[in-house]
């Protein structure tokens, strides 16, 4: 069987990964100045940023089903529809190197371009790339969970979470990621320095045999297509619809009713 790790990312991956980050309406804002309002907004944004990363982490842990690392094929955007525009999937191409397979709209907006096929290091400033490379080695080899704090200039900060995944071939060569930023992105290219990072080696789940089934989750609403998504989009394929076939990998992210 031929390993597909160095193939060009397929269009269908992004097609079945479509969706929009649906935001709850917060209502009309008061015009009355509030004490510490700037600090309050900053803390609220930091809390929302961490909550988004934690939500993706919880989703990833739910996919493990007693295994050390979940499968890439098990990703379903319905499980993280509120954050899909900030989510991306990486592919390992060499030790310490990974490239984008697909990326949400907000992730692509940080660079002002389509990120498909580009290395993750394109988002990182030169002085932090050695640290990123060392952390990516651990992410795929141990495997481990990687969380980073980022900064670009004086006003743009961010947080990134990377979670390893198994490919169809069984090797740990994919990763689920989320990038959340605070501050003005602008229209140009933004590259981040890594201000801090933590690498957590993954332990085998205790008390759950391999293949332990997940409880059946109630389906959520199908996210609307997102025009700025990094790859050309297509709605999820319903059962019975014609799905394209590929010799090396099976179709991804199909809607199951």
C-alpha cells in the first residue's frame, strides 16, 4: 500500500469539512462607561480563547474510544461546528515538519492567503521555528499534545492547540489543530513568535478497553457553507449519494444520519 503522506491535499477533504463558526448574539451593548471595562473585555476574550481550545480538546478525547490516539477518519465537523472556522488539519511530511491539509477561514485570514499545502512554520517567526520543530517531533513521535501562546507585534496575540491523529494507515501522521487570535489581523501576512509552549505526553486511557464505544450524540444543525474556507466546499454527503473514490484513502467526514 502506498503511503499518501507526500501527496497533494485532495480537494474533497475541505469540501466535507465545510461549515461556519456560528456565534451567539450578545445583544445591544451599553454606551455607559463601566469601571475596568477594558480589563474585563481582555479577560473575557482570554477566557473565550481558552474555552475554544478546551472544547476541541474535549472533542478529541471523546474520539479516542480507549485508544492512545483517535483516527483522522473519525473527525466530524458537527462535533465542533461552533469553532470550525478556527480549526485546521495538519499532515506530517518529515520529522518536525507538518503542512496544512485544510484550514478554517479565520486561520487563513491570519496569513491573508490559502494555507492548503503550506507548512505550519509559515505562521511562525524565524526565531521560534526551531522550538516549533522540536515540539512537532514530540507531537507525532511520543505522541503528545502541544499548546502554544503566540504573539505578533504589540497588539495581536493568539493561542494554538495541536492534537495528534492516526491516518488510515495507522501511523500518527495527522493532527487536529485550532488557532484563536485576539487583536487586529489586518490584510497582510501575520507571523507569530512563540511566547510559551507546553507538551503533554499522552497516556493510555485507564479503565477503557481499546474500541470502547462512545455514547450516541444527538446530531446538531448542519453548518452553513463558509465562502472563505481554505478549500473548495461541498456539503456533507448524505447516505446513498455518490461519493468520489480514491485508491489510497477512503472518503472523509461523511454525514451519518
